[in-house]
C-alpha cells in the first residue's frame, strides 16, 4: 500500500518539483528545496506571523503565544535562508535597497607562534598558560572506565537550561522550583 502510494502520488509530485513545476506547499520539507529562500508560498506562510508584530505583547493570550511558538522555528529558519541567499547574491553583485556588503568582524592572530613565544621569553615573561584538560579530553586520556573510577565523584552534570519544545519531544518535562512551591 505504501509502495503504491509512493509510485502514484509521491513520485509524480517529486518529478514536478524537480522540474520546478507543481503546487508549492510550505512545510518542514522546505529545508531541502533549492527555492527555500525565494519561495513565495513559504514567505506567505511565515509572514502570517508578522501580524503579531502589531499587537502589544501584553495582549497576547496563551493560545496566540502557542500559535507563534509552533511556527517560530520555521520563521527563524526561513529568515536565515533568506539572509544566506541575499549574502550569496550580494557577493555576486546584486544590490538590495537599504543594504550594503561589508567585511565582517575578525580577530587578531599570531603570524608565527614560535617567534611570539621566543620574543615574550626574551622580554622576561612566560607566554604560556597551564590549564586542566576538559572532561572530554580527560576521558580520552584516561579511558571511560578509569575516568569514572578516578574522577566519577569529582564531576557534576548540571541540568540543561530550560527550553520550550513541542509536546511530542521525548525528554521529561522540566519541573521548576516555582512549580514545587506554587499552591495555585
């Protein structure tokens, strides 16, 4: 039944999509599309969220917030796709009204680390810092079993930063101290 559906429905739809024809539909599959940054259907779908830009945040109810949360990741992904596309086009000479191409922020780095170390040592200073290996590197050094035996009591795994996810996420629901003490 699944193979029949794939042959009769999926394959013809894929053929049209490859040729740039057919009906455009916005969804999670957009991440694989070559038109993801310029697709009007995806833009319309994501721009529906723009109506909330004109609401005073205090007036949004929980249902409206939930509706926005369900689409927020798609909106961010789409906006990043558009930015990536625009940058690529700008690098090829396309001009976008109100924007210009500039060099990004960069960090200084040494051209010759050995020469730098020699110069600092010659100036009477120690250019090196000694640092304890991180947990991953220490585990690689000792091996997992030895790491657990030697350092198991000296490590701590704190809980991750709370984040909102969809209800079908497999992780256990976070229980904050607020919930523990909230009598309402």
